[in-house]
C-alpha cells in the first residue's frame, strides 16, 4: 500500500474515532427516555446527571415530577429545559423535557413522572405532587391517597457512594 493511501486511511479512521467518542460522550451524559415504563441509571453521590422525557403540552398535559417533595433531600433539581421536537420550533409537535439533577445521598430511589392535566384543570405540577390522586366526583375535585399509583415514567436511580 502506498504512503498516500495509508495516510488517508489513518486520517479517516481518526475522524471516525473522534466522532464515535463525541457521540458516546453525549449519549453517556444524557439519558433519553422515550417510552413510558421503568428505566434505571446509576450515578455517583455528588455527581450531576441529566435525563430527558417527552411531553406535548398542546394536549393539555404536562410532565410533572410527582414525588419531588419526598425526594428533595436526596436529589437537587438544578435545571429543567425543554426543546421542541419540530425543527421549525412550531408548538404542538411535542417537546423533550430535559432534567439536570445532583445526587446528594447514596441509595436507590424511584423518581416518578406523570403526564398531568395541568391545562385542563388549570393547575400547576405542585397540585399533582405527592402520593395522591385527584379525581373528579360530581362537580368537585377530591384527593384520594394512593401511595402505589403507577406513574407514566419511573426512573430508578442507584446512587453509589463516592
């Protein structure tokens, strides 16, 4: 093989390897959750982690972290961002909600996220927080205690000691 072809091959492999590392870092840094159900990740105590889930507010439902009050001592919410799925930034095409958190204590916990009818009931996510379910009875909305109600998205986070 002549030297020119060898150099081009080596350069091409180096570029591909660089793209693989770059893509790998992005995927490792953010956990994309696309489907409802139970998902799990492992992080180190004191480290920041990022994950994203889908929502479409134009349907009247917003993605809410429903057990946030119970886990506030174990996870610190640093930032919530949203990114529209439509490349033209047209509302109604759904969006991706990106959470960035810090794991404060070692252990295993489940972060529960529910698509809540915030627009329909004209309430914010705080109304739906906790282990309770709000149901409509006649003309009134009442709260029923439901500690094991299923959430749309369950993220099991295993926090390992430093």
